[in-house]
C-alpha cells in the first residue's frame, strides 16, 4: 500500500512539474495558430498560418535574428577559447592557488548583467579614447561590444563544463606522447582535443543559447546591432502580435529536433559500441532488424522521423489552407453579437423609462417648483424683497419714521399747532 502511494505521488509530482515547465510553451504554441490579432488560446476562433507569414515579413525580427546569430558565433569562439584556457590553467596552477583562481574565474557569473554591460561600455570607450580612435572604430562597434560583454560571464560557464571533462583526463597520455617525441602542440591537438571534443561541443551549445537569450548585458552594448531579445522587448512596449508566438513555436520545434537528433545519435553510438565489444554486427545486436544504420533499434530516431513527417505535413497544409472564410464567419458572428447587445441595451433603457414614468403621480396635479436661489447674495435680489412680501401683493402701510435726528421738529403737524 505504501509503495503504491509513493508511486502515485511520484507520478503526480512529475505531472505537475512538467505542466509547470512546459505549460507556457504549449499555450504559446497554440496562440500561434489562432486567428485573433492578440495572442490568446481561448476563445478559439479559426485555424490560421498567417502569423508565420507575418513573422517572415517583419524586417526588424529578421534583422534581430541575424544579429543574434552573429553575436552567438562570436561569443562561442571567444567564450569556449577562454573557458578551455581557464580549465587548463586550473589543472596546471599551484594547488594552493587553485581556490583563489577558481573564485576569480567564477566571479563574473555572480555579477549582475546590467553591471557587466555598463562596465564593458565604459571600459572600451576609455580604451578607444586612449588610442585616439574615432567614434566609428571597431572598439565602439555594437557587435564587438556585445560579444565582449557577453563573453565575460559566458566563458565562466564554458570553463565549468570543460573542467568537469578535464578532471577525467589522464595526464599520463600526454606524458607518453611527449616521451615518444611529440611536441606539446601535437600532444594537445591529437590527444587532448579529441578527448575534450564532447565537452567543447556542449560548451559551444551552452554559450550560443546563453548569448541568444541574453538581454541585460546586451541592452547597453548593442549599438546599431539590436539582437532578437532587444527587438522583442521593444515590440512589447507597442503591443505584440501572434507573430511572436509563431517565432516561439519555431524555436520549440528546432529545440525538439536537436534534442531528438542528439538522443538518436547517442543511442546509435551505444549500439555500435556494444556490437564492437561482442564482435557482432549492428543488425545482430538489435535483433536482426533490417533498417538503415542510424535508425536500427533506435526509438529516438523513429520519434525524430515521425516528428519530421508531422512537421512536413503541417507545412504542406499551410500552403493550401485558407482561413478567410472562417475569419469572415467569425467577424459576421461578432457583428451579430454586437447588434444583439445594442438591441438589449435599448430595450433595457426603454424598460427603465417606462418604470420611471409609472412612478410619477397620475392625477395630473403638478406642483410648480420653487425658484431656487443659487446667486450667493442671500435673496437680496428676489422680487418679493422690494415689495415687502410675496410677489403681487401690496405692502402694508406703515407710519413714517423719523430718522433725521432733529426730534420731529420738521414734522408737518407741528406747523399747524396740532389737529383742526
């Protein structure tokens, strides 16, 4: 019972892990075949291949891919060379200094890419000024600066890969070659390099991938040579299209092809090695299956062929399939939905107006609204103020008041001596 629970837990964990790892790639790949102009997997509208066509018509993306490949090739050459030199030095240096040397070599990995980019730009600008070169010299060229800036930390990754391989190298092979009359260059070229070839290939792939996806360092050094990551970042600011999803899907497909090809090649080498050890042919080792040598008893090779056939079928479908009718139907459906929504809003407003009219008094008696006074003068200019009451009524008669200050001396009644 416990073993079953553990086994089920492991499978559940693997499912969650791969869903978390590959889920975004799957969703991104789906959006490359959906017709909306913004990348989305749902709701699904129409199957389309137009975004691949839009991708190959985007000059900026194509230029970014070209620059990324150029920078990647330069980074491979420089990083693998420095990594191999650093690995060889690590095995030859005095043992007490290896820890210090190793720390110094690994330090660029721990430095943020922004710092590396700024420091590369400032350093080579000062060198350019010291040499008296112009602003258009190769030291100020964005391609050169990007390769230098990326190689400063990618070389450390390459050195780690090469050191792991070099630790299994037997120095007695080099010593034997030297004793037999070979020079150091010959021993390095004919003995050490063939042994290091798998690690060099792995380091080259790692260097290219790290260079291809680098953004932080490249941001400060690209100049007139924006890479693919720079172009994609600039496109995000102004809105992206599913053409980016098409690019991501193509990268995923190429990665799967490379992985299957590598696995098939490794499996083929294992079969050949087993055949040589047992003194049998490849067909005998694989049970007599009569297939071409590369595919004999090789599941990865078969999967590679199936994947290639599926890709060719998709490409063939894309050349003859037209989504215009489907897109037109979707647009018509959207138009009908919009009209229906407008009609619903009109009916809702009509019902609200009828409900409001039903709430008003039905006897016809309406009360005249009182005039509001929002002048801010406190009713000084109201019509009733000048007449001492309500509008249209005469003010009551009042006895004349004497405010002259002479005590009523000039009162008309005082001249006649009183009443007659």
